[in-house]
């Protein structure tokens, strides 16, 4: 399942045109989280997109990706599976 999640996150990174460092940080955060917490299959995408959002906050500050509007975009990219409040 991790492989499918990472493949999807690469597509998300291309869609949002984020730096490679943001993608790598996101994957690192996912790995750290999954090593400590058992996550249900249905919540795995939420973990991935939330880690991508955190990576954006740290690496994409010049584009002001920390705004709430960006969380709505991240929720939308999950095919509206999750709300913007869940992403944040």
C-alpha cells in the first residue's frame, strides 16, 4: 500500500509543482508516522496528503502554501474523499 501511496504523491507533487525536497520530506514524514502508528487502509491517503501539506509549509514558504485555501486544494486532489479540516 505504501508503494501506491508514494506513486500517487508523486503525481500530486507534479500537479502542485512543488520542489523535490518537499516530496522527499513528505515521504520521510509518512515513513516516520507509519512506523509508530497503525493506520487503517482507508485513512492512508489522508496521512499522505497531510504529510504533503506539512512538507509544503516547511519548503514552499515563498509561495505562501501555508494558507487555508491551500488545504481546500489538497482536499480536492483526494477526489473530495476528505475535507479541508481533516487535511489540516
